[in-house]
C-alpha cells in the first residue's frame, strides 16, 4: 500500500466518525516545504475522553494497532502507533489548546482527488522548530523559504517567541530569526 492510499484510508475512517484531525510531519511538509522521502504518516486528532474508548476499539477492528493495550497506551502517551498495510501511522491525541486550534486552522489540500486537512505551514513550523533533529531544522528552513511572505507572522512570531522563552531555548528564536532573514530583507515590514 502506498503512503497516499494509507492516508486516504485513515482520513476516511476519521471523517466517517466525525473526528477532527490534521496531517502533520513529513507528509504535510510535502505541501508547505520540501519534497523528501517519508515512510510514515503522522496525524493529530481532537478527541474528548468519552469518545476515546469507542474510537480505539474501532481502530483495532479496522487497522493493526501496535500496542497490546492500545487504550491504556493512548491514555499514557497521547499517541497510538498502528500499521495500515505496510505504512506506519501515528495518531496523536491533541492535548493542548494550541493543538486544538491548529486542527481548526488546518487547510484542505488535494490528495489523489480527495480533500484532506493538513496543518497550516505556520503550525508545521511550530511543530518542527522545537526539535533538534537536523531534518526538522532543514524542513523549517524550506517552509520559510517557500512560504515566505505568505506566512501569518502575527500568529507565528509570538508563539515561537513563547516556546523559546518557556522551554528556555534561546536557540529556537535565534534559528527562527536566521530563517526569516531573507524574507525580512525582501519585505522589511514583516519582521519581528
């Protein structure tokens, strides 16, 4: 099974059950940043506690869930790893108001003739910028380069600044400003 086929299967499953979701990770990066090899899918879902057990049971019936006690695993780790054909899929459960908002801000994109919800480029930057992985840092650079002046800086800048401060990671803000340098040079009024 191809990645897009697995994605459409999972998205169809979630939409049939009216579960709000957004695609994040490498697959979302294909739309906003650079094209690179990704072998798995990452989605975030909005799911209140009272809907958790029935959804996990439905997932067990339809897909191969990897933990032996998937409900306990989701409650403990806020993620459910599963297999859809040969494709690894991680369903993360939104737990912060920011994540719930990101799901509401997700944008529809076309995948094989079907509309799916992908996190905004701003929210993808936020997801990736706190990582120390070189791949995520390169993804952020490319998203900023490709999206440039189209980024909603009034939304994005304060959140990156807050993460940098709260996490006591001044490197996050320094890296972000470095990425924005060429954008701000083209449009000086867009800066921090």
